[in-house]
C-alpha cells in the first residue's frame, strides 16, 4: 500500500505546483491583454487626432478657422501619443524604426502646416484687400478697363477655389495691368501677381502636406504590432495548452495510482460484468449450465427461444422441450447424450424456423449451449437456388468474371452459343471470343464505361470455337462490394445474328422498293408531261367550229394528267420522307424554315399572304433535307387552304416540351372539322374535291413520316373557318 501511496503523493504535489504556475501565467496574460488594449487604443487615438489635425488644416486653408488653438492642442496630443506608444512597447512588438519614421512624418507635416498657415493668412489678406482696391479704381477708370480689372479679380477668385483653367490668360492680363501708366492700376496688378504666386505656393504646400505618408506608416506599424502580438499570443496559448496537458497528465497519473489500489477489489466484478455483456450482446441464443445441469447464465435470445413462459432452468428440461417442439433434420430423434459435443440442424414444427444447435462441455463439467437462427440463411439459400436455376435455364448467355476479367462462371446457353466447354473458358479472359471485326475504339469505350462503375450496352461481332462469326447484343454491369470496389463483372449475351440478317434483308428490300418507285415515277412523269403538252397543243389547234365540247374534253384530259403528275410526285416525296438522306447533324430549324419559305415562293409564285413569322426556333439533330421538306409541305398547305379573299398568315413558334421541342405552325385558313383531324395525316387523304383544291393528298402524310423518322410525332388542332395549328414534336439534340 505504501508503494502505491508514494507515487500518488508525488503526482498530487506536482499537479498542485503546476496549477500554481498556471494561475501566475493567467495573471500575467491578463496584464498583457490590458496593455495590448491600451496600445490599440493609442493607435486609434493617434489616427483620430491626426485626422482632426488634417481637418482643421483644411479649415484654415478655407478661412473657416479664426485661430490656431485647436491645431496647437492636436500637435501636443500627437507628440504625447507617440511618447505613449514608445513607452508602452516593453516587448518591442511595435517596430522602433517605424515609430521613428512616423515621428519624422508628423514633424514634416507640422512644418508643412506652419507654412500653409502663413501663406493662407497672406492669401486671405490679399483676397480681402483687392475687392476694395478694384472697386475704388473702377469708380473713376474707363469702363472697358474697369471691366477688365473686375474680370481679372473674378478669375483670381476662381483660381483660389481650385479652377486653374484660366491661369495663362490671367497672367497675361496682370502683366498688361503692370505695364499700364496708371500707378493705381500698377499697384492693383502687383497685388494680383503676388496673390497668384502665393496661391501657387499654397497649393504646392498643401500637396506636399498630404503627400507625407504618415497614416500609411502608422497603419504599417499597427499591422506589424498586431502580427507580433498575435505570434506572442500563439506562443502563450501553446505554452498554456502544454501546462494544461501536463496538469491533466499529472492528475491522470494520480487517478491511475488510485485506480491501482482499487483494481484488485473490482477485478472479479468487472470480469463478471464483461461476461454478462458479452453473452447479452450475442445474436445467438446462449445458455450456460453448471456441472449439475442447472442454468447459470443466459441471454434474451434463450429466454424467449421456444415461447416458454419462463426460461428453461435445467438442461434435461431443455432436451425434453426440444424433442417435443423441434425435429432434427436427417435424424429420427434428438440425441440426449450430454457427455459429448453435439451439433444438430433443427426445424421448429410450429413456426417453421431453422436453428443450428451446438453444445460443448466446460472445464468445470458444465455445458455451454448455442442456438443459431438459420431461417434467413435458408430463405436466401432457396432464393439462390431459384436464381441459379433461372440463370442455368436462361436462353441468354451469362458470363461472370472477377475484377481482372477472368471468367468464373458461364451458363449452358453460353456454351451452346460459342461451342466451348466449361474447361475451355474457366479462368480465361472473354477476349478468347474476339473476332477482330470490332473497332478497338469500341473496346476502349466499353472499359472506360465499366471502370466508371456504369453499365455498358452494345452489339459485338464475336467468333465461335469453330471459327464461325456471330452477332451478340451485350449488356455488361460491374458488381461492387460494401466498400464500393468493383469485384466482378456480369455479362448478358444474346445471339442477334439472325436479327441482323433480317435487318439487312429488310434494308435491301426497302432500297429496291425506293429504286423501283423512283424509276417508276421518273418513267411516268415523261408520258404525263407529253399528254399535257399535246392536250394544250390540240386545244390551240382545234377549229373554232368544233365548239366548246372538244376543248372541255382536252382540258379534262390535261387535268387528269396533271393529277397523275401530282400523285407521282407525292408518292416520290412520301417514299423519301421516311428515310434520312444523310447522318443526323445539328440543324437550325429557323434556317430550315427560311429555306422552305424561299422554295415556296419560287414554286407557288407570289400568293396573297401577310407573311411568315417565326420566333426563336431550336437547333435539333436531324436530316436538313427532310426538315426543309417538312416546313415546305406545311407552308404550302397553309397557302393552298387559305380562306377566300383573306390573305394567308403563317406563324411558327417553338416551346420546350419534356425531352424535346414542340414546333407549332399556325395558319388562318379554312380549318378542319374535328372528326377528320386524325385522318388527314394518312396517305391520299382528301377532304375537298380535286377541282377545288388540287393535290395528291400526301403532304401531311409525308410530314408525319418525317417526324417519326426523327423519333417524334405530329398532330393537329383546328377551328373550322379560323385556322389550323400543326404540332410537330421532335427530340432535343442531346436526346436525339
């Protein structure tokens, strides 16, 4: 006990001494803070006094200060403040060189102030004298000379107020007065010259005064003082923290010594408490039985394990309850042998929960029993079996690799697709399927996407084991662990070789149809034009006596030929509108509308129209030729279906709508009945006789097809007799 008491006494004495040092240190720090407050106050007072001195000097110059008593008081206060700063600098925080420089600046300012006061007094006397002298002279002088003298006096007064724009002319005028034979005028000129010179001297003296950087020097001294004081405060704070830490350590040592005295007494209690905490924190149901098989210690999980009203108190009772409530998997009965370790997989008949029961003997002859709830694990196992069966039976090829792209698993669909065996691919890199037909940039993009933690989707050309090429649609996703690190990659591969072939065949068929339609329309247009030409020729050559019936027949034939031409042109345009003529590029819709309007004016002449007006239109990704065709058809319809005797008016506007733009083309034409709005966009749809409104009925159908080719759609709103609005929704450039 004495060996433990001595370190405690020494630690207490050292802690008390350290506390006394901290008290002295705190008192010194308080004095230092008060001195710092006095120095800062001295700096502020010095700056305020100097500002007041500058203000009074300006009042002297302006003639607003009748005496200099306040300035003398400020001079004394400035010197006293400097003395106070030098005396209140025991630590040398204020640079003595800057204080000396500031004192010199203050001295220079006082000398300049004396000069300013003297010159200002002289200037005020001269300014006071000259008006009386000029008034007396003007009373008997010639009017012209009197006006000149008075003008010179006014210019002098203006110059005294700071306006020197007339100084050169004033000097010349004064010299003329000085050369005058009139003695009184020469005297006035002498006073004016002297006043002008003294005003220049006064201005120079004022500039010299305010050019002295006393305030800047004072601010620099203050800044250096504050920096030095801050450094000293940091050192003081560091020393204070060291003292505090040392004191705390000493008291900790004292507490440690006291703790050692009580440690032997508390060891058993602490050990028991730790054991109880450990048992209580277990997620498993825990029970400890003594050598007589009586319950000694248990946790909450055991107490409520089998829904018994009270914890089972003996091991024999536990085994009987287990035999009644639980069943052993793959065993007929639960063994009751308590002399050996046991491990059983049990299932609760009532709740269907699964438990792993384990029992072990202790060194004192008791028993330790653990019940681990495996219900969630069993459920996960069942779900895993279902997922495994789904993957195994999936028609889509599944590949799982580790983070280094070494194959860990493939399903039967992959083996059937590629022709490889399981031994051929496990541990290998998926590049064994590489065909050499895919651009290396595609693989770079794929790995860049996967390394970023994103899913990559794309189509690849790979090679089977027998060398046959095949197309696959691939989706590859990274798998992350709880820390966010990529641990595996999962690839889903679907054979799309036949789809690619079908798509190529469809493209070839469409191309053949387009070529056939183009050739047919080209070959039909020539005989139709011939029919029109010869009908017109025959109509001119028919003798007048044959009558109007023959001419009407010729016109009917010509109208039919014209309608055939319109139908052929409409079919050709409709076939072109469904397929872009070039890769999509950024297209300014305003320029496309402008080009379409120019084409309309060239093809339709100069119809009676109020004009086309459009607001700011967006830039989208599309085919410029098809978009010009779209606007051309809409403008042509608006002009063709205008109301009689009402000039056509077309307005084009755009508005952001979700992931795209809605472009509205509005006219003031005859309108469309609501029942026909969803029909006029079909090919060959007509609502009026051809004689009244000629055409093929393919304009809106082509527009609808162009919108769909760009991933958009077209619909109409109309009021009969007032006009129609065609809405075209197109995806924005970033979503195209």
